[in-house]
């Protein structure tokens, strides 16, 4: 993961996260397409704040991400088997940590976005249950090669499509973060609070 270009990773997040909270009358792909436009518009409108009022800039980015990402679901994906022993308070705390760290990391990276083409690809399983978790595929086009991105969305209890995981060129971010979480658990005697204290 460390070898991936920070900007490319940010664009992965761009393709996955900026989805508005639309009900199931829209497909996951349609929701994602609308969300991409929404996030790009927010970046363009708020770009000047990055140097003058960074908190406001990140606040605008976080507002868009909150409309699509279920950070509690992301936290459970990352915690994996450790989620069973985590309290609701710990899960909520980790969700907040992920919200802050991911918003700031990707928000900073997106400042350098220069209009590379993001193309949505046909589903690999068009006949799947429309209520089941959906993998939305996207391709980043430009430079020396095209990169395929995949992101996992699900319908929450309010019939809204939300993001809970993503992959870039075969690298599953949830699994990568789980490896980090698991390593910290080993280093800290399976103390979840200590892991959250030391999460970077």
C-alpha cells in the first residue's frame, strides 16, 4: 500500500465515496456518478480554503463524505473479528477516528486533482439481487495506464446506498487496514483502547 502514489489512492477514494444518500430508486452506480460530481464540485469550490482556512476546507469535504460513507460499517470491516469483542463506544470512537484521518488524507490529496477521466464500468453481475451488496467498478484513465477501482456499497436500514469498503488494482483497503489493526492488537496485548490511541 505504501508504494502506491498518494494522489492515485485519493482518486480511488474519490470514485468510491462521493455518493449522495439516495434511496434504492437509484442504482448504486447512478448514485456513485452523482456523488462524484458532488465531491468534485465541492473540491473546486473550496480549493482556495486549503491554504487559508484548512479546517473549513476539510469540513466541506467531510460533509460530502458523510452523505455516502457509513464510517461505522467501515470500522467494523477494518476491525474484522475484533469487532465482536469491541464495545459500541469503541466502535463509535474508531468510526470517528477513521472519519477524521481519511477525510484529511484524501481531502489534502484531492487538492491536486486536475480532471483525469473517471469512467464507470458495467457490472460483472447484472443479475444479482438488487438489494445485495454491490461492487461498483470504475476506471481511472490517464497517464501511462488505466487503473481499475472497485468499491463495495450496501443498502442501509433507510434504503440508502452507503460505502463500506474499496479496492484499488486488487488491493482491498479494508484488508490492508485490518492488517494494521491486527498488528497493533498484537503489540498492545489485545487492548482495543490502546490500539485506538495509537492509530495513525
